[in-house]
C-alpha cells in the first residue's frame, strides 16, 4: 500500500494549490473490490464515490501539508447518510468488507 501514499503525495503536489480554496483537506485512497487504488478528494463537502457505493478493505486518509490531521466520516450511501464509520489520518485495514458510498472530512483539533 506504499504506492497509495506515493500517488497521494503526487496528487497533493499537483492539485492542492488548484482546489485548496474549495474546502480540500487532503485525499482519500480507497482500494475497491478489485483491489484498484482510487485516490479521491477529502473535503468538508460530501463527496460521493464515483459510480456508486463500493466495498473495500483498505482506506488511507492523507491530509494536505498545511493540515496536520483530518478525520473523515464514511457513509454507506452516496448522500452522506446511512451507516457510518469515522477514521483519522493514516492507513486503515479491515478484516471484512466495508461499504463506502460517500464521505465528508474535517480538520482535527
């Protein structure tokens, strides 16, 4: 999963200045059910997983350089409601499939 961190770092360097004014806090890397890595924005606005909910066993929450830590709440639906789990900055492995349909993040105090 170190490749995910490298990819997220590249996205941070390239995209962060462009979208920082839009509430971007970092990036979320999700390994989907076919183990493909998807690096997506972590913002204060609800973000729906492209193509609808997916199952995963790995999520990496990566903050922007000027944000020391973030916390993201992941929801089963595409509209930031339903069952939820909150994860802090870092890599998270799950023993069972986790359904992810959307998420929203906030800076950690």
